[in-house]
C-alpha cells in the first residue's frame, strides 16, 4: 500500500525557515509526481510546489523564490525547504502523489495526513 508521512512543521517567526519532509512507502519514488499542497483556515486548498517523475519543477507564484522542492531517491523522501516565511504561509501542508509526470491540474491519488505550519507576525 502507498503511505505518505509528513513531518517538520511547527511554529516559526516571520522571516524564518522550515524544512518539511514527506517519507513515501509503497511507491517507486522516481516514477511518481510528488507535490505539496496547503490549506489555510477558511480558504481553498492550493498547490504549493511539485516535482514530476521527469524532474520538472513547478511552484505557486506566491512562494516562487522562497520555497524549494527536492527529492532524495535513496531515501524515498521529498522535501519542501521554506525560507523567508510570511504570516500568510500559515496553513496545514499536505504531501500528495500520483503516477507519472503530473501537472498542476492533475488528480493526485495519495495523500499524507498533513503537518501544521504556523508563522507568527
């Protein structure tokens, strides 16, 4: 079975940094598109970043230049490095996956439980 487990969330001051991790099991990591989503209270879920099975990267405009998605094939883990955090980055962050070279509009089949990121102003 496919399992995605996020970690690394927490409380940080504006301007600070966090690195989120998503450990994947039951998948061939480099044959999947991996993505990070987030959902803030009273707001729609939004795609933050993705890395496809071909290595293509995509970022939301709101995080471009501040966040970096990367993967470690040996560890079957995807990371989201978040720098220069803002109050509006506060949300629950979810790891998601789907087979093949997905896009921003693709349906993602597998989801983690989420990890809370809170940025104080």
